């Protein structure tokens, strides 16, 4: 590698809508660039403005001494815009920055000085020595070298170690592209996934000594890295072959740790190392505090409280990952989640499901049984020999490997995520509910089938199986994407159709007979067997949804309400507390039943308000996806005009408003005429509108439950 190429680099700064938060970042990087340039090095700074707002662009344009180029793009995706910036850089070595973080003043200079001494390698990713969080959190994390003997690659199963705020040769991105985040599918944490991929390829992650990234911690709602329910994607690092190769490489190392044995560790808390921050940290706190005063809050902490902690070194997680991935073969997977203690004839029902999974599509898939209990005596060889099945004990992982919740959920998700496109079948288990609560987007959107099987013979409201499935169904419904399809015995279908909005299918005939033989007649004969076809089950038709009463009829059953006009848009008079108001609502609009009374009381206490619509709406697109909007009723005519525009574009908004009086002489009968009537009504002086609380109104699909 030419020495000169190492003495010049490009810094890529991705901006979006940081606004004023961009100012301290650019001031911090200006100082870092000045120090590097003064020492004779070349640094190009390129800003990639991805759908940046006007305020953010103006701020960037004011830093022409720092920034060489500003390139507007409209990817609306951090990964894509970062990838574009790396390709647009003039030099092969690139520093990666976000628009709201600060860096120590020696960040660029330290890299160039090490390069000049021949200490930089193009198969290594360089991070800052410290990752210092400020804002919503205050803590310091030491970086650990991936070649450090204390570090085990399988820590990455459930712990994040290496951020994308780094410097590297861009050929590494050409070799191993950076994955994108996808909030809808839940697969993201792109720097976490990329570090798994690169470490699998034996690319080193290390740090530049005495450098700091001051990372601004924002609320999870506005922070991509803190979005709940996200998980890093599948990686070859966690394949069974890779797990064995990792241990062989570690055994061959000459520099084995002396302080502990990483193959025979005590069950306990994660191994940690820490110490007080060094003087150079406090120096940079003062320097960067001139640009962002919040950083100086570190000095307000009591003496000795602030520690520069190593990331958790959780050898139990490494061993648990090996336990779960061992015996996984190359075939696609069928995961069966079950609880032997809550299922009637649970042992035989589980075997029945394993048999169906084994025979699916000419034995093309490997069954994986995930059991709640660890007190069942499981024959690993018996299940492997009869069904080719791998068994994972959920409570065994938790208790034997002593894994806490933060690690546990991600740990249990790893074999599932590794099997992208698998078939997931839940029998109302506790473990599936636990994972579905946090990762329902992942479990619904990334697999060929995600199915719940309700094997109960009666609708028992105290049934743990039924309760787990019911709660999962609510999460799936709120997600608004792929459904959680629920299979039930034919005799339960009428009651379930009447009382739930679930996407239901009845057990096919062979499945119903097999379950009956196992649960009701298993002791009639000494020997016997039962089976059903999983192909037939997956192809079973969905039960038609029962047309339910429109919401305004349900209101009439709860309040003193009289339906005046029952059309596509219903007009209902609601009397409560001696006052009568008027409800306009489209037939497919759902809102919490509590809203009607709350809105009525709000009108009665606020004489200057004439209309009460919902604060938040979820409109339904032609694609079946939802779009969320928060409405500002300081100009209500603009909101009602947008309803009309949505209807013209093929989008269905939820249309709902409670009025102090009738808004027109003739009752609007269609959503379009309602939007027009509301727009005209609000043109009158003093006809103010206001939401009474953070109510969400949802446009339901045709035939769905309102």
C-alpha cells in the first residue's frame, strides 16, 4: 500500500433533520480537521444530506471552512445514503459520522500519525477508544479489540460491541456490504450485523488510542439505534461450522488468557473490567464542552461514580449459543414452540407436530422443538433419530446458562433469525409469547409462515394456551402487516368467529382426527398412531370474517344514542348528561369506545370548541399498509382537506368527529361529502376544533372488525 494513500482520507457526515444539533457536531469536527491539516495531512469532508430539511442544510452551508462538498440525496435511508457517500469519497480511507455526535480533537490526527508510523492495516476497522454516551444517558464504554484474548465472537449473539462510527478502507464495504435497517420487518442494527459478518471473515476491529466518540443518546422514538423490537440479522458467524472453527482458532492461539478459563467458566454475572476515566478524557470533556454544554455534565457526577467500563464479557452467552446451534443441519427449519405442561396430552401432541414437520415436503425441513420446561426428560437421540429434530429447552437456557432478560430474548431469537424464511408454529407456549411481545415484527415479516395452533377442545378463558395466543394476536393486529394465522378445532370456530377479529382457519379433517385420537382416545388401545399432513394444514382456507355491527351501532348500545342516518357515513345523535351532540363516522372507522364519552364531556366543558376529531389517525393504503398521522387542529380546514386528498389518492382515512351541532342541512352519506362538509363548516368564524386526548382512530379493512 502506498504510504501517501494513508496520509489522506475522506470524512463522510450523514445528515437528515438534525437542525441545531448539527452545530456542535460540525464545530467539533472542524477542530479535529484543523489539527490534522496543521500537521500536514489531507482530509476531505463530504456531507450527504438525505432528505435534509431547510434548517439543517443552512447550518451545513455555513461551515464551508470544514465541508468540501454537500451532496443532496433522497434515499430516506441511513444505510443507503452512507453507502452513497462512501462511493462518492475521493480517498479510499473513510471516516464515518452521524450528524449529532462529537469526536475528540485528536480523532483524525491519531489515525494519520499511526499511518505514518506504518501501524494501520487495510483489513482492520478502527473505532474510538471510548464510546461516551451523553444526553438521556451518561456512561462510558471502553472499546475491546476483537483480537483481545478476552473477547469471544459469540458475545455478539446478544451484545453490541462495534459501532459504525469508525475509520476503515472502503474496500471492506465492497467485500462485505453494510446491511440496511428495516423498521417494518424489525431486522436492523446494521453495524451489529456488519461486525458479525466482518469478524466471521477474520477482519479485526480495534481502536485508535486516546480517542473518544461522544454519542448523543436521544429518546428511542427518535433514535434509530434504540428502536425497540429490532434485532441484528442472520450472519454466517453463527452457523454450526463457524462455531467449531471459532473454537479451533482460539485453541491455536499462543496468547491464551492466564486469569481465567473460557471453556470452563463459573455460572454468574458477565465478566467486566473498568476503571476511572483517564486525564485525557477529562481534557476532551472540557474541549467538547465548549461546543455542547451537556457534555460537561460528566463533571457533575459524584467522584468515583463514572467508570470507563468494558463491554460485558458474557461467556455463558457464548456457551448457550453453541448449545442452541449445535446439531442444526443445512435444511430449512420448522420451529415448533410448545409447553408440555399446559397442553392436554402434551407429550403426544408434540410428537404429532414433530411427525408432521418431519414429513413436510418429502422431509425437506428440519424440525426444531423449542420447549418451555426444563423438567421434562428429553431424549435428544430419540427425537433426532425419529424426527431429525433439534431440541432447545427455553428454561434450560435461562436457568443452566444463567442468562438475564436483556441477553435471554436476543439469545433465544438467534437460531430463529438465522433461519430466515422458516416455518414457525406456536402451540400457545410461554416462550413464543415472550419473544413475540418484543419481536413480533421480526417473527411475522421474515418467515414463510407464522402460525398459532390452538389445540384446546373447549374455549376456557383460563387456558394458558388460549391466553398466550390471544395476546399474540393483539400484537399482530397492532402491527398491521402479515397476520398471525390461528388454527383451531372446527367445533370452536363459530364461537371464535363471533368473539374475535383473528384470521382463523379450521383444522383440516386429518389434523382434527389426529388431535382427537391423541387427546381423547390415547388410552383406548395399547398401541396406535396418528398423523396429519402439514402441507394440507398450510393450504387450509381462511374462515370468512363475520360482518360485525358498525361502530356507531355499538355506541348506541353503550350510550343514549339515536342513529339519524345509517349510510356509508353515519350520523348519530348522542345524549349524555342532558346535552345532545352529533357524531359523524365512516363505517370502517374504529376508535376506542371510551372516546365517545370523553369527547362528549370535552365538548360540554369547552364552550368555544365546536368539533372534536381524533388526534392521531391510521389510514389504510391500497397496499394494505397503514400510514400514521398526528393532526394539528389549529387549522382544522387543512386537516379535513387532507382527508379529501387521501380519498382521491386511493387511501382510506378513518373519519370521525363529534360536533356541537349538525354541520350541514343534509347529512353527508359518503366519506368525500363528509370531508367537504367539514371543510366548509370550518370556514365559518369561531368554529374551532380540538382533540380531547391522544386518541387513535384506525381505518379497518372491509369486512374487518370496527
